[in-house]
C-alpha cells in the first residue's frame, strides 16, 4: 500500500495546473454519482451483476475524485508558496 501524498513530500511534483485537477475532480464526482444511481436502479430490478459493476465503477470514480482533490490542494499550496 502506498503512503499518502502531502505537500511536504519533496519527491511529489505535479506539473498540471490545479484547474485541471479541479475539472477532473468534478467529472469523477459526477460519474460516481451516476454509477451509484445505476446501482440503485439495478438493485431494485434485482440485476445483481450490474449492481456489482456499477458499485465497483462508483468506488473507482470516488477514489479518483479524492485523488484529484488532494493533488489539486497540493498544487495550490505550491503555487501560493512561490
């Protein structure tokens, strides 16, 4: 398991602008919400295979949104410290 990145890590440098990570965070958050909605819909229809697929996709998108949020915050801190 990898350690969490912080703004104190000297080996972590993000080259992308923070706005790009903000957009990616928004997109992954919206996808996670839509996949959660799809999981609920398929749960009500008792379509268990699609419930599992939508749940896995929602968890992946939620994790990605969290990653982009952390990366955006690190990039913003580095820009403000210059």
